[in-house]
C-alpha cells in the first residue's frame, strides 16, 4: 500500500517570487508595507472599541458582546 502524503506547504519565497517577477520588487515591497499598516490600524481600532459597553456597541452598529459566563453556573443546574 502506498502512503500518500499531502504536499509540503510552500515557503514565503515561493509565494512572493511570482509576484516580484510580474510586478517588480519595489511595488511588491510597497504593497506589503501598506497591508501591514492596514492590519495594524485595524488591530488598534479593535483594541480601542473593546472597552465599550454593549449599549454603546449597539449604538455604533457593532454586535453586543455575549454576557460573561458565570463562574458558578454548574451550581445552578
């Protein structure tokens, strides 16, 4: 019986090399930094909205957080 192994995942170089060949080095570097900046901005926004109460979250259009679980919920069964 032959064991079929899944293909090895591609390295970062194997993903980026075709992009560099098609678009050039500097446009790919600029796009990578722009994507990183966007991800950092979104993470900062998520951290700043984490402290809002459920009422304020609902008012700005965000889903209200689930109520925290009770630590002693197993006593209420």
